[in-house]
C-alpha cells in the first residue's frame, strides 16, 4: 500500500515550501501564515508519471511523452489537490 505526503507550492513559486504527513498539519500551517497556493497529495517512492500510468490516469500517446524532459515535469490533475487564497481553502 502506498504512503502519501502533502506538498504545498506557494503562488508563483518554483519550489515547494512545505511537506506534511497529513492534511490537517498542512492546512494549519497554510492558515496560520495566510498562504496562497496549491496543496497536492503525492505518493511516496514512485514518480507521479509512473503512478498516473499504473492507476489509469494517463497513457502514453506520443513518443515525446516517454522522454526525460516530459517525465521530469509531469504532473497529474488526478492527484488530490486543493487551492488556497490567503490561508483559506477555495
């Protein structure tokens, strides 16, 4: 069974600013600091690209979708995620 973490990316950020074992701690931190951005649930020990394929959320349709540049920046809208504005979930 996969384990997951919650990763927060602030608005217009290039890097994550917080990683949490549970959503309650993540949302407490987001609320306390009045942050805007996205909180996303990530599986541990597997890349999102592979996770999405294994779970039927994505299938390769073109050769370039097998390339490192594509895989390295892959994200899936099928990951559980929430948007926040000034610390409040939208």
